[in-house]
C-alpha cells in the first residue's frame, strides 16, 4: 500500500501544471536535424527558425538556473556530430534577444544568454563529444521571433 501511495504522489507531482520534468529531447525537432562531421562545409552551417515558445525555461522547468527564455517543449533543431579536434560552437542571430539551451551528448544542459553580443547567445564546446546535440532557441522577452542558428568550428 505504501508503494501505491508513493507512486500516486509521484504521478500527481509530475502531472502538476506549470512545471515540466525537463524539455523533451526525444521529441522530433521543430525545424529538422542534420549530421555533421568535423571539418564540415559550409562553415558556418545556418538554420533559420522561429525562436520562442510557451514555456518559460527559468520558472516552468527544472532546467539549470542559467537556462532562461521562452521555449518550446520539443527541441528546435538536432545536430548529430562526429567530433574531431576542432571546437564546436552554436550561436544565435536575431533582431530580438535570444537565448540558447542545449542538451549535449553527455546528457548535461548548457545554457547561455548574450555571450555572443547584445541579444545573441553562444555555447562553445572546446573539446566536443561525438553524439546528438538537441538545441532550443528561446526569446528572452516572450513571444516568438525570426532567428538563425549558426553552427561553426571556427570561433
């Protein structure tokens, strides 16, 4: 009986509105996916997306505190990368303030707001791992906005 009560309490907590367990990297990416191998061309590789979503990464999820911005549940883009000796860098470009949230191949969360200049974000892996990088681009002040995801090995 204790196990049943514990299971029901856990299920209720997980179903509570407003708090997501985590962003779902297992969902199909909103804007597609690509496989890249170290030395890829063109560099930078560019993907046009609509940034933002209905989930506040800071208050509505259990992502690390550095993860901010309004995002979707599914990743915006998925990169499966075959690493070499070069760094792997993800950047945003937009006319609005964007944020970047990445679930790396190691299962860790990497987040940034404004490291690539005023309003643009950057997450850099100096020694990247091979594997899948699930990427969310958020908007800092709500709503949605046109944005470009840049993937480069040349910082």
